[in-house]
C-alpha cells in the first residue's frame, strides 16, 4: 500500500512536471546547456557512440531479463533452480542496466530540449514521458515484486511465477517501444 | 553486384517499403528489439563458455535449451535485416558500416564454425566443467566482441558521414565502391 502511494506520487509529479513550465522547461534547457550536453550535441560522433553503447546495454539486459522470465514461464532453462539462475542473470541485468542508465542520461543531456514541447502528442515529449513512466514501473516491478518472487519457495507464490514473468516482459517491452518512439522525432 | 542493387532499388516492393510510413519503421523496430533475444541469448551462451555464468549447468544443456530461441531470433534478424536492405539497397550497398557489418558477420560465422568443428566435438570431456577449456573460452570471447562490434556497425549505418554524395578520403571511396571519380 505504501508502495502504491509512492508510485502514484511519482507518476502524478511526472505528469505535473509535464505541464509545469516553471520546472520542466528550465530543467531541459539547463541539461542541454551543461558542459557534457553541449559537448555531445556539438560532436559529430559522440552521440552515435553513446547510442551504440546504449544498444549494447539493451542486448545484455534484454538477454538477462528474458532468460529468467522464460524460466518463470517454463521455457528455455525452465527446469533449472530458479535461485541460481536468477542470481547469475542478475549480474548481467545490473551491468546492462547500469550501462543503459548512464548512457541514457547522457543521451538525455545532449538533446534535452527535444523533450520539452508545446505539442505534447506531436513531439518527442510524448514517447519520452511514456518511456520514463514505463521505466519507472518496470524498475519498481523488477526490484520489488519480481525480486521477491525469484526468492520465493512457497507453492502459492510459485503459482504466480508465470504471471510475473509475463508482466516483466510486457513492462520492459513498453520501455523499449518508448525508446524506439523517441528515435522518430 | 552494383547493377543488381540498382535493379533491386527499382522493384516495386523496394519502393513501397521505402516510401511506406509505417512498414519500414515497424521492420526496423523488430530488428532492434530482437537484439534482446538473439544477441542477449548468444551473449549468455558466450558467458557460459567463458565460465562466468551458469557454471552449474552443463554447457550442452545451456546450448540445447537456448539455441532454439537464439536461432529463432537469428531468423527474425536475417529476415528483418534483409527487408531493411531491400528498402534502401543502393545506399546500404555503398555504406561502409554495412560492409564492415557483413565482414564481421562472416567472421562470427567462421568463429562458430571453428568452435563446432573443434572443441565442441569433444564436449563430453568438459561439458560439466565450471570453466571450459581455453579454446571454448576463446570462442566465447571472440563471439562476444564480434557481436558487440556488429551492433555498433549496424547502428552506424544510419549515419551519413561516409555516404557517396559526401567528399570522401580515397581509402573510403575504395572501400565503399562509391563512383566519385566520375563526378
């Protein structure tokens, strides 16, 4: 319950940030003008290099998530002990996630003003906000519900595993689709 | 080859795909997202070969269980990749990054072929090893590096730095087969 309230608070503040010219626009402009942001958008190849690293993180992280979610659905290494599999996959997941968050932050800085617009639906702002909301949901789900389920031993909790695997894949797919969407603007 | 690419670019399917607002984007998105399945699972196999992950699971079991998904991912990659080429044949053909990517793909194939024809045949003696023998580890490491490079090369195809209509250094002209001398 506490978690649900927290989630609601974060989501609503993100929505408020969207309409709040006082906060969101100055933040975007400040981000864009930071030394790192400037360096990246003035460089010919830096953005491409960072974007490539972002994709490498995607492959690593995607594989680690799919390995475990497949296991939850009884696919792939579906008969291996869940705990061992989850622990091994966790290392790749965290490495990939760290790379994606770091490069993602840099990509944001380099084109932050793209994500502030008067035309919410017709600009990159929509896929960006959508991606961040899904990212938030996916992270919360992965590090609370899913994490606990991976360590569960009770039969009742085990019955939920396929549903958790499916939810995880759908949430991360939502993030990925949002990321693709940003590229179209 | 060049003539074939020119012909391909003139086919109605190529033009339709190139000009369609949604189909191209859809194919491109499928190509990128399937990375997670194909390269993600390949990387996990490679990490097992390196003895970094899934050490308690026999190598042959990891291969047997993940390979069908990896192959399925590969098929999606090849089909969507071929469609992306089909949509923009001439530019892709002359793209230095596309050419690098093809060479790297061939190298990845050779690496897999060497692995399967060599150390993999003797897998019964090391299947349960937590850290596989050096040759298997090398195959895993080479594969990881190649696929990472393939992702980067693939991403860079989108950039026009070395397109034929730009002034290019002679070495790039040679590598891309751009017809700049006639201009």
